[in-house]
C-alpha cells in the first residue's frame, strides 16, 4: 500500500502523480491486482481526485493499471503469456538497436555500457539484486541511445516500463544475472568491432535466453508458480 506523500507543486500534477505511481508499480511496492481506491489514494497523496483520475488514465493507457467501470482501478496482473509476448518484441527492438549501433560506429557509447556492466557485476557481488536490475536498465537504455534511431528509441520507451515490471519474476531465477552479464559483454564486443550482424545476434539471443531461462524455471517451479508470475493468471 502507498505511504503518505506530499506533492509541493501543482504544475503538471497528473503527470507527476502518474510518474510517482508508475515507480511504485514497477518497484513492486504496489502489487499486481492491488486495488487503488480513488478516495484513499487521493488522501494519502494529499491531492484532489480530479488530477488523480487523469493520472489513472495515463497509467491505464500504458497497461500498468486496469480501470473497471463502476469498480475502480487496480494494478494490472502479470502473466506468463504477456511476459513472453513483451520479451519477443523486446528482442526485435534491441537487436535492431545493436545492429544500428555497430553500423554507426557508436564506440563512444560502449564505455558507458561497460560502466553499467561493471556496476552490475559489483551489485551481484553484494547480492544486491535491486541495484543489479537498475544498472541493467541503464545498460539497455544506453544501447537504444547508441542506435541513434529516434523512432526506435521512442517505441522502446513506450513499452520499457512493462519490461521492468517483470524483473521480480526474473529475479527468482538464480543463474540468470551472471549469465546476463556475459551476454551484455558480447553485445558491447560486437559493437566495438563494428560487426552489425554479430551485434544483432548477440542482442537478440540475450533477450531470447532470458525467456528460455524463465520457461525452464517455471517448468521446475511449484505448480502454483507455473500458473502465475506474480498474482496474475496466464
């Protein structure tokens, strides 16, 4: 449930409310299928219900919450099928970005990506999974920026919040972070070598392997977990 929060400025209030709630959802502090009672949320955030309704509409358009007529809003459920569909799209977008980065010789961006990989490795050594995934998100944002393709960057931006909602499910796969670090290194290596085809394959295979590892984990998980990722039906 939300903690009390005060928004000191009224400008762009719906967008700021949406941003705050978005972070609460992605972080998992607001759980899948958790009801968002308008009056209670407005009271806790010390805002009126009018900008809050607009914030709900913004989040509903992003697929983060579901608004049911006469019943109100709830955090959208997570599902295995959505995870697979989202990551299939992600594989295509990131593979195209890696190819473009290698074609354009975006070697200057590689240093920043290497920095993110090093931070991921340090987080793993501390068993800090939250920071690991934060640094992984930075890496993937840098990869898209390295493409120089503004349309691709915009498309990725429209769905990346949904990708990150599934990090909690991925965090339950013990071998995945270490494997992902090695796969990130292969992507950077191909970009540095200006090898577009290798960069495309490395980025695509990285995302595909995440889905494959998730499927293997789900097949071996208890029967309850096979049906749900996190309070969401398949």
